[in-house]
């Protein structure tokens, strides 16, 4: 390769890409980062907690079908990732519990992302925004950079020893969602940056990298059905995190999931129900304790029911359970059956009996009127499926000779798959940890030396 060859070309300037590029620049390496949007940062600009499971055993408990090698790498690399953030002078608050089993730090992600970008530029390295990648450059099966299209329409070949795909997943592409997540996923709302549309996936596959398991699922939340999410402030304001303490009924009037184990898991389950929509029902106690309270330490609570109402969501306050029988027909739910199910649930919960589905974490009845009803639908934040990688962020092929690295190619963040399968323990942390792993690989290995 020529004198212009950089150590690392990063495609995608979000959490994974900026972490990798900044780490390489800090280590004295040469790096170019290309970002498709006008500004770097991706979905990470909306996120606030760098967190994961506190031990490999805990991660394996909540995510038994994920790749064990990646699970260990995430947990083992977490403290180093946090130390790296702090080493840049970015505030990382003391640890707090997240989603019951996890632990993490509130971080000013915008400060972190901007600090990474400044560091790259200060070290004389390049960040090219508003720049598309046309294709990867390959030579005898080795990835050696990419042809990129600059904002003025001209093409620039960027030669690199290593190329990192970090475009943030494929949740922004309805066709890919339908193919790899669920046929109904084509129509669900996007709760993330709009630019992550599977570019890393198609570039990687074109170079011989393999896609991992197809039905890995996705991370998302229940949101009020039919409410547009064009304003990113709604991603958090309207997320119905409190579903863990409510009851969710599908259009046939059935409960179908243990709502208490996590709104993000309920979101995946709802996608598989008829019409992928459901009625989320809470009572006055849940309203007091969860709907208008803080979801995670450090984030002030807001009355989400009121916000949903103001945003035009289909919602109602019922003074008694009897009111459910006169639910408007156009909603398309059997109101009387839902009333009966709530009464049955309450009777069983009050007698400490069993409910179907069971409730692992919150067994209390919903019997304090009034009742707060919101129609909910799944919204997607990022996909779990992606390119096969190992702990060093090498993209892997899946030929007849098993998993082998695609020489010169790396993947991290939501472009990489395998870590989670229908379970979740943080999105920023894997992007950080595997972004830093990609940097380590680029600083210490040459593609030819990789082989297994
Ligand atoms: C509202 C919200 C709240 C969240 N809160 C949390 C939280 O508190 N904790 C947590 O752990 N996770 C959270 N997440 C998830 C977290 O943001 C993601 O998991 C994380 O940002 C993934 O990192 P990434 O680098 O893979 O993708 P991103 O950070 O999304 O970066 C991908 C980048 O690639 C760019 N790109 C796309 N295509 C191309 C291309 N062809 N060429 C060049 N660039 C391209 C995109 O524009 C983007 O800048 C949240 C997400 C959202 C939306």
C-alpha cells in the first residue's frame, strides 16, 4: 500500500466509530473517519447511560443465547471503556442500577462524542462528514479501504490497513427489518437516528463477511401507536417504560407476555401479535408510582400519560373497570373481554395465585381506579442481528472451513451481531468496548498476521 495508507478507516461516526478512531489517533495511529450524516454522533447523541451486566454470569443469565465469547469481552472490557471515557475529561457519574440486573454510569454522551472528534482532528487526522461510501476496496480477498463520495460529488479512494464498519445497524431500512427481524417490522416506528440503514451490512457481506443468526431480535420500546416520532425528543418522552408494571392486551383481548421482565422484551413480543398493537392498562397506583415517576436514577419523571394524550395518542381514563365494556368499537379491541381478564388477574393477584402469563417481578393487582389506557406499538432503536465478529472486532466469514476473519475488515456497535439474542444489556457499552477493541486490533495487528 502507498504512503497515504492509514492504519484505520472508520465508516460511521457514532459511539463505536468515534471511540475507535479517537483511540487510534490517541495511540499515534493514522485514521480517517467518514460519516454519512452532516454531523457525527448517530443514535449515541440521544443516549445517556453507559451500562451492562456486572458479571459474565449475569449477562449469560439474561442473554443465554448470545455469543459467550462476546459476552465475556463486553463484561471484561467495560471498566477499561469507562476509564477511557474518564481519561478524556468527560464526566462519568457514579454507578447506578439499570433495568434491575445491570449497572452503569450516566455520561454526557454529547461531550464524549465531541471530545473524540476534537481529539481526532487535533492529532491531524481526518473526519469527513456528509460522505458516503460507494464500495470497499478489496485485493485478493483482503479489504484495503474504500471508495467514498465527498459532499461535492467527487470520489476519493481512502486506502487503509484496516477498515471498520460502524454504521449503526439496519433499523432504518424497512425492507431489511422485514427480512431479518419480522415481516411486520417493516411498518414499525423508528426510534433512532435515521441514517443507520444497513450500509455496513451490505458493504461487509460484499467483502465476504457473514451475517449472524437471523432472528436475533432488536432493542426498542413500546411507544404510543400511530404517533409520529420525527422529533427525537419523543424517543424518551413518549417511551412507555412503565409497561413493566401495567397489563398489555392484544387485539384479541389476551395478555401474551410477562410484562414485568422488561419493556424492551415486551416490545419484541408485541411485534409478533396480530396487527402489532395492544392496549396498555395501568391503574392510579401505577400512575403515581411509575407513569409520572423517574425511570432511572438521575432522570426526572414526567407524566407520560399526559404527554401521550397531548401527542394525539389513542388513550383514555376509565373511572371503573365496567367502562371497558363500552370501549369505542373503532379501537378494534373486545372491551368486555379485557374487563373480564383484568378482573381475573386482580382476583388471582390479590389471592397470591397464579396468573397466565405469570408475573415474575410485580405481582400486585391493578385495582385502584381510575385506569389509564394507552394504545401501544413497538418502536425499534437498534437491531441485534449483524455481521459475525470475534472479541477483537474482526469481521468473520462463514465458509465451509468455519469462522475465519475477512482480512482487513472489522465491525463494531450495532453493525456487529451475535452478542445479544432476544435480550439486551446496553447499546453504548458494546459500541464502546468493541470500538476500542477494533482500535487495539488496528494498532497492534496486520491483517496478514490474522489467521485461525
Ligand atoms: C433515544 C435513545 C436512547 C438511548 N439510550 C441508551 C442508553 O441510555 N444506554 C445505552 O446503552 N444505549 C442507549 N441507546 C442505544 C445507543 O444509542 C446505541 O446502541 C449506540 O449508539 C450504538 O452505537 P453505534 O456506533 O453502533 O451506532 P450510532 O451511535 O447510531 O452511530 C452510527 C453512525 O453511523 C452513521 N452512518 C450510517 N450509515 C453510514 C454510512 N454508510 N457511512 C458513514 N456513516 C454512516 C450514522 O449516521 C451514525 O452517525 C439509546 C438510543 C436511543 C435512540
